[in-house]
C-alpha cells in the first residue's frame, strides 16, 4: 500500500499535475521538492523519524540554476536514495522516450516504473502507481513495443556498421568507401541500398532518418 509519496520535479506545472493525480488516488501524504538534494534530505529525515516514504516520483532532468547541487539529476538521486532506503519504491516521470535509457533505469537502478510525459500521462501515472502498490513493475507501452520490434529483427555487424555511419552524417553514396577502409564486406553501394531497404521494410519506415532514429532510440547503435 502506498500512503506517503515524495515528488521531485523542477517544473512547477508538472509538479502540480502529479500532485493532482495523487489527490485523485486519495494518497493521504504527499510532499514535493524542486531539487534532488532537497529530495534526498527529505528521505533521510523521514527514515530517521521512522516514518519513511513509500514511493519516490522523480524526473530525470533537472535544470541548473544559482542554487548549487550535489545531485545533478534523477538517476543520481535514485542511487543515493536507495543507499539510505533500499526498499523505497521509485517511479520515474520523464519526457525521455529512448528505450536504451529507460531499459538502463530498470536494469541498473532497479526502478519500479516509468511513465513518459505525454498525452494521457495522468492516466498512465495512476496505472503505474496501482501496479507498484501491489509490488509489480510498470513498463511503459511504447518501450514494450520498441523492444518487441527490435527483437524481431536480427541486426548483423554489417547492418550496425552502415547504420552507425549514417548516424554520424555519412552520405549513403559514401558508405562503401568507409566500409572498404574497415575491410567490411559486402561493401558495394548496391549491397548497402538493398540492406537499408530490407531494414526499412521490416520496421515500416520510409526513410533512412526514421530507421536511424529508431536504432538510436532502442540502443541498437
């Protein structure tokens, strides 16, 4: 059961939105801060009073201002908070949609849920908190879809080399020259074009830019 929540969010409008969502869920005790250092102090003090928080809801990015901070971002806050209170539940509420970044939060920081700031995020926050309250993890829908798409296609070394070159701004017609220098075969332009077309068709993309953006987002390159 979740009865005491701390919100760490530096944008006032988002902070108020999360508070309103928690009010609708009738969570009796909610606190909010705008800085990661303040959030950690709250967690420390609550633990010392034997009145710990059940859930931390935090953004990932916090804008710098004139107030110096030891903890630069939400990831640092999560890591520090878990050292003080290992059992603390953590829900990340962020605009980041890169699957590789979100997967790392689950795998490395062991977060309990992730909700992306977007349309219908209040509804998704409620769903996430409901799952976390019964000791379940909440994975965002878009992440599951991206992972599913990525896992249905077998990227080989040639694919990754071509995609990496495109991501660095190399023109498609110049890719064969780079492949030849690295002794990567096949290296002909027709092979490059054919493989790119196969990948775009597999994922339903019409341009190389869409394909590259997807592969960056899912951590393929």
